[in-house]
C-alpha cells in the first residue's frame, strides 16, 4: 500500500510539473503575441524562391527553450516571418517544453520584414522559410546549443560526419523529429501546412528510429535529393500558406 501511495504521489507530481511547464509556455506565447498585436496579419506574395512579404512579424530573440543563432542577425532584421508561421513556431516551442523538457533549440535565418532577395539563400523570400539549427548533445548526453560564432559562420559552417557527429557533439535526431512533428501539428491548427523539410538525405535514416517517424513519414515531405548546400547543420522548413500572385 505504501509503495502504491508513493507511486501515486510521484505520478501527481509529474502531472503537476508538466501542467506547470505547459502553462508557462502558453503564457510566453501570449506575451509574444501581445507584443506583436499592434501588427496586422501578414500577406505573402509569390513563392519562397520569387516572392515578397507584407507585414512580416519578427521572431523573439529567445524563450525558455530556444534562441536565435545570432543576436546581431536579428538586429539586422533577418528574423522576420509570415504571421501564421510566427504563431506556429512559438506554439511548437511551447509544446516542446512539455514533450522534451531540458532540450535546447536554436533557430537560424528566416527573412526580411518585406521579403525579397535574401542572400546567400536561394529562398526565404516571402516569409514562409525558416532555418532551424540541429539540436545537439554533448559527450555527457546533455542538450546544448549548437556553437555559433563568426568562426563557424554563425552555426552554418559546422560539418557533421555520416553518423551525425562532430567532435564531442552529436545530432539529437529524436529532438529534430519531435520538433518537426510539433510544427506540423501546430500548422494544421492554423489551417496551413508544411510544404517540405530540407535535411541532408544521408542523415535522414537516423530520424526513422524516432517515435514520431510513423507520423512524419505519412504527413511531412522530406527532401530526397542533395541540396545545393548540404543541410547537415540545419533543417530548412518551408510552410504552405495561401499567397497572392507575385506581381
């Protein structure tokens, strides 16, 4: 009886902790939304490769479990997205606080407030493209932020081997799968979708061991051919939102 009582108390504490984390995440999303509430909803034009954006919304510099890869890049206005994508990204991070507590996520470049050409990227032109740096684990299996500095081109200069390792770091493939899953679930709630995820095809087999792979294999399209850059240090997500013609 005492053992059962202890297990019951432990279960209640676990549920309370999860509920608290979820509540905190919801509050943070609300605060972020309120900070942008003076902005009008975005309108995208054209495509990710030839488009523009009206009323882009800027992603926060950081949250409880995420941050930008480059603070200066945000100051330079390189962190704007479509308003629907803005909501999806933040909601996914809030869910990840519950499903993967303690995991650190980092987002990369997104686009200009008004879209258009976004060098050196070939896309990112209408607010629907987001780069997410790969979540990584250190030698002690602890989640850490992918190192980002001018030396490694703010994270984009990392090269992982065929098993997803670089020195003492290794890619957390379960975290990638969980993140993409949460992005897709949130997107459907906002009546949008994920068009594609570009990630190194040579590393994609490691995603198949994730508990979320069955869902992802059915609902999310991953790149099948190598891109013009490898995409081993980040995964590029293009969202599917109804846009106006480019011109």
